[in-house]
């Protein structure tokens, strides 16, 4: 699983589920790519949130 970090919007996206709704405020080309899920912790501790469009829409 690869994750994308949107630093401007302080959002964490799942790369495979990124859709048009994710790109309302910024583009994936501006986002940082991460492969390690464990690396996400450092961002959630900085109040980054999981994007509802690509996390909750496909949960389960
Ligand atoms: Zn998203």
C-alpha cells in the first residue's frame, strides 16, 4: 500500500483510491509519496488527518 501526503491540506491519501474529490484543493503531483504505513504516525501526530474520500469510502 502506498500513501500520499498532502502537506498543504494536511491530509493523508491512499494512492490507489485517490479520486476527483481528493483533488479539490490540491493535486497529487504536489503530494509526497510514502510506502511505509508506519511513517504515517509522524503525520497524524502533527494533526494530519486521513482523507475521507479515499479512506472511508472504501473501508472494508
Ligand atoms: Zn483522498
